[in-house]
């Protein structure tokens, strides 16, 4: 169920500090459920990396707002869903669904034939709910720590 009090707008450079906080919050919430402490620390450190700003601005990133920024998602080139993060204290309240609905519509509007994502263990059920199918499980290294993630695809027809 999508919460009607959520507004979605394009991200701005002024949003970067809030997006860093949402990212850290989301990672730590997710990590408690599916990842080791070492994985959580490695993943969360990306919020402090100078590349984080490029991660936001080099994709078509939108923010979800409920009095303040509570989530963000980005659509990159060729239908790649580059990000989908919701603040840890409000996960599973419709924000992720609202963001993903918006991103999928943007992909359709751009004429993408399909979208794909590298989902975490935690976000995989949301993508499955939207009809994404698992293409492969891959292991990647971030800051010397290994992570398993799920490459998922969704054809966009009509």
C-alpha cells in the first residue's frame, strides 16, 4: 500500500547530506537482518565516500519526502536501477513501493525495454513483488568485504 502523504521530487545537490543519512540508516537497518557487522560497516562507509555524490547526480535520482527526506531511488542509463533506499525507521511503510513505482514509470517514459537491479537480500522481496525475476546471484567485493547480491530483471511492456 502506497502512503498518499509521500511526495516524490528530483534530488538536488542540497539534498546530499540528507541522502547520506538515509543511506546510512537504511544500511544499518538492513544489515541487522541479513548481513554481518563487517559487511554493514563496509557498506555504510560508502555514504562518506566522495563518489556518493556522483552516485546521486549521475543517475536520475528522486527523493521521497514526508516532512523530510525519507528515501531515494535512482535510475541510471540503460534501465539500471542504481539505488533504492528508505530510512531505517520507516521501512516497510510504502516508501520503497512509491519510489519504485515512480522509477518504473520514468523508465517506461524513457522508452526502456526492461529494467534491472542488483538487489540486496532485504530488498529482493520488494522487487519480486513488482514482478522482477532473478537472473543470477553474484558475489561482489566492497572495501575488501564480500557481498552476495541478486541480479533481477523486469521487462517493460505497454
